[in-house]
C-alpha cells in the first residue's frame, strides 16, 4: 500500500511528460509528411547527382 504513494504521482508525472513530448512533436511538424520518406526510398533515380565545381573566391584585385 505504501508503494502506491510513490507510484501514483510518478505515473502522473510520466503521463504529463509524454503528453508534453507528443505536443512538441506535433507542433514542430514531425507528423506533417508520413508517406514522403517511404516513397523516396523506392523512387528510381536514373540520373547521377549533380556535383558543382568549387568556386574560387575573388580577393578584390589586391595581392598579399
């Protein structure tokens, strides 16, 4: 019986924490697109990825 004095408040706090984490995930957009990542796995990409050449920075005409 004495263990209930610890377990009931602990379970209430745990439910509150789970609710806050779920609310945060819904508000931050974690559940916006549930099907997109699954489709991206099976899409056949025939074209290789485009690699851009490195851009040389201009020093403004001054030499050091």
